């Protein structure tokens, strides 16, 4: 290679701004490189010329900078996903790495990043109920077809019945709805349902509570068992007592257990492994 061409390439490499890197790591990398590359610096420079040595140094620093940026850039890890699929005819309950709970309807798929605590973004195909743990620094985002639902901490359902047909029901908290390629967004309040159907948006109220008027406790127990798939064991003497009670249809299970325990002065024992709750006097 002619000297003029080599000088031009070296000048181009020298002006190229390397990626920002940790000074300490840069110094360590340089020492390791120089120990191997310059066993006898004076003889090497004399043999190959200063241009080749400078070129090797610049290329090494660019390579080291790129490696450090790759190793320290969390975005490189976001594209590694976990896939959860419910192939059964029953609701599948899943606990996400951040403590949030998802209940997947039959034949529903959920995909999320392995480093989910830092990047709480999911892709949903089907219908699911979400009980989100609050984290103001890491918003919880669900992508379903062309819609994006963003929350901080709340309970809601998302259902996709067909392409471009998505329904979101908000039970607690607040969510912001966005649609691909549209500049507008919608903020839902508890008790509102967002419907996206063939490029049209409709927001309407829905009944998020179930009321029991002078009902026997056994009726409420039957509802809880069918909704949360736990076996409830109460003292027999209480089952036929009547009461009036309003329950959020997507109330946290632990809250319902505590309500019953407080009303009848009982001590609940929840067995998650066997899906049972025993109330003791």
C-alpha cells in the first residue's frame, strides 16, 4: 500500500469517534494489548514503521470500545424473550419476575423479555387478566395487535377475539391506550372498557362489581371458588348466615380472604400449593 493511501486511512481512523467507555476498563485493556503487541517497541517501530503501529493501536481501541459498549448495553439483552403459552382449557396463572400476576385464558400466548424487571414490556395474543405490581421507574406495557396499553400499577383485562378487535377493561388504577400509527391516546378510568374494532375506537362503561344482597355465605364461597380456583373451608355454622356484600370482580384474592376473615373474626391459612384456604376460629 502506498504511503499516501495509508496516511489517508490512518487520518480517517483517527478522526472517527470511538464509543464512550469506562476509563478504568480502557486503561486495563490498553495495558493488556501493549504488553502483547509491544514486546520490544523500538525494534518493532524500526521494522514495520510508525504507520502500522498507529493503525494497530487505533483499530484495537475501536474494537475494545465496541466490545465494552456491547457488554454494558442492556438493550442487547432485551431481544431475548420468554414465551408462556396456555394450551389447556383452564385459566393459567403466571407470576412474572417483577411479582405481577397474569391469568391467561385458554389458547393465549404471552411473550416478555428475560430482563423483565428493567424492561416491563409484553406481547399478548389472546385474552388475559393483569394484576400489576407498581414500579414508577419501569412502566408496564402490553402490546396486543395494533394497541399498546401502558400502566404503572393496576388491574385490567385485555382480550383479542380477532385481528384488529381488542378490548381492554379497567378494574383499578389507570391505563393509557395507544394505537399504531395514530397520534392520539386515551386514558381510561376504573369501570371503563376500551374497544378497538376495525380502526374504530369506542369507550363505554361496564359493571366491574358483583353484588350479594342478603345472600348466604355459601353462595359467596361458591363464587370465590369458581372465580379464583381455590377451595374455601369455613366452619359449618357460618355457611348459612346471610350478609350483603359488594365485590370487585377482579379483586385481589388475598383481599377477599381478608374481608371474610375480618367479618367473622377468623384466622385464614392460605395453602398455595394445594390451592386451599382454611379459616379457623
